C-alpha cells in the first residue's frame, strides 16, 4: 500500500531530489511542498526509526553494521552512511541512504548532528543571515564554504563542528550523485567515460582524469562543477576527505610520510615530493595528479599556501576572500602572480614575505614536473603541445620539448615557456627530476651551494663544472646538457650572465636575444678594447668575469656553438657519428679529419682553432688533458700564454704522456699555418710580407697554408736574413720539427710515400726523436719524388746554419762541442764550422760517433751541392766551409786574390808612369 509506512514521504523525497538533478524536470514540486518535505526530514533526523521508509529498507543492515550504535542524535544514520559502500550493504538500503544524503545536501538541518554541532559557529560567522534566500543558506555546500572560510582565515570553529564538516566533506567526495551540479553538468561525461565507477569517489576521480585530458574532452560546465565541488570539500586541507586518494596512497604515506601527523595538509606536499620516486605507487600517482590539477587552478585549495600567503596575495595580487571567486581572474593567476614576486630582487621591490616565498618556491618545484599543473602553460601551449610534443609522454618531457622548440612556438606560449625557463635558471631546483638525478653529484661536489636558500644560478654552474666527473650519472649529464642547450636560445635563461651583463647588453648589444650572439658581441667589444689599449673598458668588470665563464662553458660541447654545429652537421654524421658530444670530443674529431671536411665546416673549424690558439684557455680538450701539468708548470702563466708555457716544458721528465701528446697535436696544427701561431705571427710580422708575399697573395682567409709560410721563413733562416725575433721563433720551430717530422707539414705532405716505404719502422716509434728525418737524410739517394728530395735538401741546408736543428748530430757531438767549441756562441753556422775545423785538424781527436756523423753530413752536403747549387753568396760560403776540399778551395781562392792584387799593383804603376810621361811633354 503506497500510503503505508511513510512510502508517500519517500516518494516525495525522491521527486524532490530528482527535480534538482534535471535541467527540465517533468514533474515540479511546489516550494511549499519542498519546505514541508525538508521539515519532515529534519524532524526525523534525530532517530532513524522516524524515517519509516529508510528504517524498513535498512533494518537488516543496521543489525549487520550498527548493532552496537545507540539510536538518537542521528548516530545510526552516520553509522550507516559510513558503511554505505560495503559489499554486503543491500541495494535497497543504499538507495534510501543516498536519498537521505541528497536531502542533507539541500538542507543541512536534515543532519541532526551537523545542525547541532555547528549551530553556534553558523551564527558566530553569519553563515545563515536572514536576508539570504532560504534555498542558498540552507544548502550544505554553502555551510561548508562559509565555515571553511572562517577556518582558513584563522578563526576558531569548534572541534565538534569541524569533525562533522569533515564527515560530510568526505561524503560529498565519495558519492558524486550527492552533488546535483555534477549530475546536471557531467551526465554525458559520466555515461561516456565513467559508467560503473561511482563507488568510493572513483567516478569523481574518473571525471578529474578526463578533465586532465587523459581520456577525452570535457565540457566547461562539468569542469566548473568539479572545481566547485573540490572547493566545497577542500581535500587539500585533509587528504582523508578524498577516499580514493587515501586508499591509493596509504602504503606511500606509511613509508614516505609517516613522520607527518595523519590529516595534516603537509601530507599532500609530502606525496608530491615523492612523485616519480621509487616509493611512489602508480595508482597513488594518478589519484594525486588528478587532485593536484584542480588545486593548481585555485590557490586557495592549497591550505598551507593560503595560510602563509594570504596577506601577500591580497597586497600584491588583489585577491578576494576564501569563499569568493572572480570570473575575471583566470585559473592559476594568483599563484603566477605570487611566483613572479617570489623571484624579484630587492631593487625591483614589492617582494613576498620570507615565509610565503619559501612556500611558493616549494610548490613551484613540485608542480614543474607536470605541465598540466601549470594552468597558464597548458592553456596557452595546448596547440604547440599537440603539434611538437604529442609523442613526449614521459615525465618532464613535455616542458623539455617546448623548450627545444622555443623558436617555433606561438607568441603567448613562447612567453610563458621563456618566463618559466628564466625562473629555472635562477632556481634550478624547479627542475625536480633533474635534481633527483643529480643528487649524488650535488651531495659530493655542490652541497654548499645546494644548502643556500637563494640559488641565484650557483647550483647549475656547479653541476656544469662537474659534468664530467666519474661520479656523474647519465641522466644528470643529459639533463644538465639539455639546460645548457636551452640557455643558448636567450641570454636571459642564464641567470648569472643576465644579472652581471644586462646593462652592458642594453648598451652595447641592443636587440640581440640569443645568448651565443650576445657572448660574441660582448667578447668582440672586450677584445677590441684590449687591442686598442682603451683607457676604460666599455664592458663592466663583473660582466667580463661572467662572460669568461660563459665562453669557457661553450667550448665543452659543439652544440653550444650553434653556427659551428649547423655548418658541420653533415660532417659530424659522416665522420663522427659514434663520437659522444660532451668533453669537446666532436670538436676534436673534426679537427683530426679537417682535410676531409666540407668547405663551410672546414672554414668554421679553422676560425675556431685561430681563436683557441690566441686564447688557449678556450681549448677545452687541451685544458682538460693538461689540467695537472698546467698546475705543475704554469700556475702563474697568463691564459694567453698557456700553450707556450706547456710547449717549453713538453720534454720534461715529469710531463704527463697524454698531455705531451696533446701539446704535439697543437704544435702540428700551429705549424700548418703561421696564423695559428700568435707568437710567431707577432715576431715575424715584418719578415713574412718581406720574404713570403707571393704565398700570402695566394692565401685565403679561412683555409690553411699547409706550412708554406713557415717553410719560406726556414729558408731565409738558413740564409741568415731574418730579424732577430723572427729568427728565434723559427729556430725553435726547426728544432722541434727536427725531432718530430709530423711538425713539418710540407715534409709530411711531400714525403708521405717515402716515409711509408723507407722509414716505416722509425715512423712507428712511440717517441719521435728525429729518427724519421735521419732516415730520410740517409736514404736521400733513394728518394725519387722531386718535392720530397727538395724538402730533405732544405733540412740539410737548415742543419748547416745551426747544429741545434740536427738532433742526431748534436747528440753525437755534444761532448766535442763542449770541449772544442764551448767559447763559440750557437747560431749562424758558427759551431758547425768549429766542428768542421776540428775534423780537419789532425791534432784534435773527436768522438768516433761524432766523427762518423760529421763525415756522413759532409757527404750529404756534397750531394746536396751537386743537386741543388748555391742560391746566394751566403749559401756558397757555407758550402765552401763545409766542403771536404775546403783547404784546397780556400788556397786556390787566396792565390787567385793574390794574383789579382799583384796585377792591380803592376797596372797601377804602368798607368802612373804613362801619366807622368804625358805631363813631361
């Protein structure tokens, strides 16, 4: 019978709640009837026996779940509500309980315990003022929002009332059907994506997942209804309100967050700290990000942030009260405003309080791991994320992808990504995943800067400096390199560089944005001021210091020099494909196969080498390999003279073999072109155009001369025609190349076949001490190639000028020089002449090895004289002095001169007599 046991009331109650859930209800309940129904429900709120329909529907369930719960004051209702989603709960009882809960959602007085516990607080905080429409002030959501606002403002709300609020907030989060707005606005989304998931808050989390964009699209009204429900239930204040989150994250909380009191709002922060770590479980990760998506769009939902920053937000960001919203303010706008002020300097003014600043930074560090937790970024970059980053689905990849495509992004997205990257440069801890990957390096090498509350770019600089330590792991190295590459796109992305040089950039390099272009612009200005001996540098001292740091960092990876990288991309693919990018290994690879490079790449590499030779500190590989040797031999040396200092100590017994090998490589490079040897270039600036102009006329600005100019100067050295400074430098080059044939590009180029065929064993020696040159001299008669023969003859010619450039002969005759020629200064062939005289002198006994070597040289010089006649008087004189028939030739010349002298005297007497006879006439 429909009229028995309160079924009529139950029918009307169902009609009332159904009307609220439909946009166009078929049956409308009059306002008077509504009041009556809610009043009846209110009267039955004390004892569940008074709700006849619910009593009969839940009789068995009451015995099963609430046997020991005493009736009265709504206790049985609450007990049944708590067991509503138990598997053994009957569907009939569950439906009746849901109807009751929906009535409470419409009028909080239907809950006896809530109305009683919160009566005084509602009055105290004017949450039920008479001038508001009854339907609004009675709603559970309004009561919750009003009292939560009081709690968030720091007002006292009784513990009984707060306990009741917690229960009903949890109730709303558990069952979406208790919120008419969700049913009205999200019906389609629920049917399409989330059917059958309504228990224990799963439907709400399913809808949240849809809103995050992981399962499809969601309507704006549904999104707004969800945002409102999250604000009403306020799970950010107590994670236990969100049952789905609580159950999913229970194990993580027990292990990672056990030190935090249960129900504390910092639990959510702790879970975010452990996102993507080993302690996090997948289900917890999903539920957490779904909730954080909504919290990130309304700063008030982060309880700790609101408590610490409400004063700053009101002062700087013009915010409203906790339970007031502004449609003019876009999602996430307040937090964006706060973090912009968090990173302001004191000079910029209007900074956040210390407490608020620390909280803003903490949240920024957590949310930067997921672009969906940055509302402005997701909104402005939606198209770009789809266009460029659709395949980048792993953690942190989306932001990296946007940074990689910065120049391709639409204007609004580019600005937001640029601003976030600028913040990262100041506070790299925003890159939480990078920080985790780099934890061992930070603890070992950077713990001092990591402990500082204000980062100011120091931590990233430390990581870059230690990027190639053996403790460095691959993930950290890749992350640091990626950030370096991103920095190249805009000088503002390097915080320390920006702060040190922003005024100089505005003054000297306006309208230049890319970091590499700014570095080149400022470096050029510094160099020009230095060369012109300007009284005052145009670039400030602090900028010059930081500029040096940036220049040195750029040498470590070819990708940090975009022009060089673009010019050599195809060559890298062809010749250096398996070479890693770091430690300047690609650059070194290109240098070693320079002759095979494409024209454009070859030119860029030549220009790079020219720069490195002028400033060896920019030669990353040299500085890395010879780091310890520089400390040992050149601690006081200027950076410009570093290579020169290393060259002078190259043959020291304690020189590291790897460093020695690297110095030799750089010497080989220098000898290919005088422009790569700044010391020689300066010493011979007058001699080069004077003697080698024809070579310069054929030269191109950015291609090597293959040692032609140096060969030209060597010939003039043998002729003793160079200026003193130039002669000193060429002597050093001849001495070095006499010990190592690889330092003579012309010899190596023209005699490659002869070396391979005649001197293979000598060339294969680990230590070069002139064996190859000696081999070529000994095998001079076997050499067929004219150009090679000419080079060997030139070597012989050079050795006449100075015994020091013939290491084999000098070693063999060292004792004899000490005994017989000690008083004779070296150079200009003087010591060589002394030894030749000693060889001719029967009274002098030379060392057998010296005597043998001298005789070998005399034979070689005789052959050289036949093959290559003297080219000048000095050459002729030298050939005479070193000839085996020197005494005979000198005797003939002396007799000839005497005969000429006598003839001259006689002719003089005859002409004198003739003149006298003419006068006498």
